[in-house]
């Protein structure tokens, strides 16, 4: 009888110790705070950076162009897979856009050449021609064509493209310890949306920085896999 009472007392003490430990952890205000504070600090550093603000400026310009080109906002899509690669020159023509998407297991790829007004727009929102050209772009004309792989089938083309690898790349504002600045030159903005999961990648003159930073190099390699197989004889501005 005494042995049974001692066992019960021992079980009670073990149960009480476990309960107290769990309560202490769950009520500890610092248990998840360090992790959340670290993420908050990192995100704030990115958001306050010049490069992040530059990326947001290009995203805003992209939204304006989408509206003027009658393209839906890829950031808000919730189904399917679609990829867009924007080649954005400083102030020369044309801008280039590739749109790759799949519907009912059928792939399509469109190649846009976009010519802009190089003077200020009619409503003169900003006054300065350079600012006007960037912040209030006016489309003069557009050519668009449906293109396809020339020497391989779609299955091989998509397999070689390795679209999933894009989710592992970092945009410039997230790359630590590097600066990507040029006095003049083009940019690339890549967008991908897969069933509502959206990501963008922004790169400044990646042909120049590809030997200095791996994300730029991997983007250039991806762009080559996207464009080179679809080039046909006489194709303009691939």
C-alpha cells in the first residue's frame, strides 16, 4: 500500500513538472520574439534600401504598361503558371516582353516589341522629359507574335528551361554585401506566378554583373534557355 502511494506521488510530481515546463515556454514573451524581431529587422533593412525602392518604381511602371497594353496584372492571378520577362532599356526602343504560360497542358510564348514616345506625354504630369518617360510611359506602337521552339519540341524546351529554378533566385534588393549600380543601361524584370504564388526578380545590366554575382549569371543562363531556341531566321529584336 505504501509502495503504491509512493508511485502515485512520483507520477504526480513528474506530471506537474512537465505541465509547469510547458506553461513556462508558452507564456514566455521572448520565446518567438527574437526570431520575429530578426525577420522584422532584415525586412525593414531591405524595404528601406535604395535598391528596393528602385524595384518598386519599376514595378509601378510595369503596371502602367500592362494597363496600356491590355494585359492583366500578373501579381493578382490565382491559377495556372505564367512567366513574364521584361527587357527595359533606359531611353531607347524597343522594350521587349516575353510571356510564357500554360493552359490545359498547352504552352504558348508571346514576343512583344514595345515602342514608346520619347517626348513628354500629352498630360505632362511631371514636366521633365526623362521623369515623364519613366513615370508616365506612353506607348506609341506594339508588335506581337506567337513564337515556338524551332528545333526541339515543347516538352524538351520546357524541361530545359528549368522554370522551377527561378524560385531559388534572389532579386537585387535581397542580395547582401553587393552593389549593382550603373550610370546608364538596361534592366530586366522577371515575374512568375504559379497558382497564386507570385515572385519578381529585378536585375541591373546582368550581362555586366554575371561574372561578379551568381544570381545575375543564373538569370542570364535562364534568359538564354528561354530565347535562343525560339529565334528564327529574320526575327527582329529577339
